[in-house]
C-alpha cells in the first residue's frame, strides 16, 4: 500500500498537466455536488440571507456557499501539499479555517466589523509565521529596494487584511466576486507557472475550479441559487492575498521577467486585483469626505452604480470583470515599454480616468432620481 501511495505521489509530481486537471475537475465537481446539499439544509433550517435596504436581490437566498468552498480547499490543499511537500499549506489551512468560522458566524447571526477585523488579523498572523511571505525587497518600485524586517511584517499583515476586505466588499451582485476571482487566479496561475512555483500554481487552479462550479448556482434564478457569503468571500480573499504576498516576496525568474520588469510588480498587483482595490479605496474616500465611518455600509460601490444605471446583475458583473481584464492587458502592454516611473504615472492616469467615469455615472443616477421625484410630485 505504501509503495502504491509513493508511486502515485511521484506520478502526480512528474505529470503536472494530469495533476492540474485532477485538481480543477475534482474541486469543481466537489463544489458542484455539495452546494445543492447546502442549499437544501439552508432552506430546511431557514438559514437564508434577509432582505435589507442595500440588498440587490428580491427574495431570501442562502449565503453559505463558503461551506462547500472550505471543504474543497482543505481536501485539495492537503493533497497538493502531500505531493509537493510545501509546508506553507498548513499555514494556509489554519488561516482559512479562522476566516471560515468568522464568516460563518456573520452569515448566520451577524458579526461586528471589529470581530471580523480581529479574525482577519489572527488569520494573517498564521500566514506571516512563514518567512516565505515576508516582503523584503520592493525591487526599485518608486526607487525603493530593501525593506526593514519588522516593517515587512506590518506590510504583510496590511496587504492580507486589505485584500481580504476588498474582495469581501465586491461580493454584492451575482457573478462579480467569482468572476474577478477567476480572472485574478488565472493571471497569477500563469506567473506562478513561469516562476516554477507549482504549489501556488495548483492553488490558483484549485480556486478557479471552486469558483467556476459556484457560478453555475450563483447565476441561477432557480431554487438552487446561492450566494458566496462571508464564509466564502473571506477565504477566497485570503487565497488571493496569499498569492499576492508570495508573488511579491519571491524573485522573478527569467521567463516571468520577459512579461514585465521586477520593479513593476507592485503595479502588477493593482492591475490583477483592480476591481476590489479600486472599489475599496474609492468607497473609503467617499465615506470619509462625507464625514462617515469607512466601515459604514452604503450603496456607493461600483456594482451599485451600474445597477442604478439600469444594468442587470449579469451585465454589471460582466462589465466590471471585463474592465479588470482590460486593465491587466493595458498593464502588460505598457510595462515593458516604459520605465517604472512612467508606468506608475500612466496607470495612475488610467485609474483616475476610470474613477471620473464612475463619478459621472453616479451623478447621472442621482440627477435621474431627482427628476423622477419631481415628476412624481
């Protein structure tokens, strides 16, 4: 039996394509066949998301897809770790376990923002226990190179907490969080393959398989419709944060260097995770300018603006996912043609232009509402 296990592990390690398909299809079908069971239990036990003033749905829907996500992550991360002997798998499982419990509590009985933040900080600590996730060099980004080790820890915690929250905040309409997650993971997947980081390459494939299966139910209008919920969005956000942190912490190999210069890696992250990062920063600025807490929920997110403009959930989600792809493509086009400073200025200009477009859309929506109210009176 032991010889068979050893042979299987060696076979999977030496046949990356076979192992990749096994991870993708295995995670896809595990989530695909688990979610209907989760939906069934949620309706029987009345564990569905209530309708509130910010809701984008008109009926009570289960928001526990994270249960299926968590099961798939634990099983397949353990398998990948067994094949590639990557000790950070333990750190990742510990981190997503904490976030799963925090998110599940919030989906069932609600948690305060403070409790969720403490949970995210605790989960981040499990990740930074591994030196593989310490950012010690910014590779000349805006003239910055080596980073103080203590400062590196705080940067790592900030990165993880910010990305987890940013991804959680975009989970507001059908298909958006999953679509952005698939795009981001697919991009990281290519880079990790070129860097020969096969554990993280397979982690991205695993996440894509999970989210692809989830889309089948999230975009449905039938009784099997389900939302990601905090127990899902927090752990997917953590996986994206881990991929980001690891990518920034390790050197680029020659194949990856041909795609863009090492000093542009920070800008690369802003392109890959454009929608969650852009939306979160934009909403926080708006709330602060209005004298509100940055943690106070509202309808100022990008998807709310598009819905108020008359778009359907699917069209709004597709528009924002396409915008994320567009930004990534633009980054790759300019990153090898310009120096770091000019790439920074170009991408900042692009982000400002996109912000201006959504500002005008928001104002147009407000004007239409005022006209409608005047006509009604």
